[in-house]
């Protein structure tokens, strides 16, 4: 049983690597977060806006602001990967 789980994990990991995390993130539009609050993509965008707002108000430097702009939209992208789909405890 354990070997089969490891084989499944290796398969989904290899499949997930065929797309970038940013590409996976686009699939969040198909995952409903909450009916009245929209999709996980909507939630991810709200988190990005909040992160940028906080960073600006805390006086974060320009280099860090660019990093936040680049990484914050990826915060929930793992939820639509095959590995997390098969092994939800990895969320």
C-alpha cells in the first residue's frame, strides 16, 4: 500500500511540474471559495491587495514590494495541483 502511495505521489509531482505555479494559479478560477465571496482566484487577489497595502503602510522597500507583487498571487496556487488533490494533508 505504501509503495502505491509513493508511486501516486511521484506521478502527480511529475505532472504538476509540467506547469509553473503561476499557470496552476490560473485554475483557481474554477475552485469556489465561498458562494458569496467568489472563487479561490478572487480570494488570492484580495490577499495580494492586502499584502501590498500592508507593505506600503509599513514602509517596505521597493525590492520587497516587487517580491510581494510577484509572489502574493501564488499563495493559493498549490490547491489546484495534483499532489495536493491526492494528498490534501499537504495543504
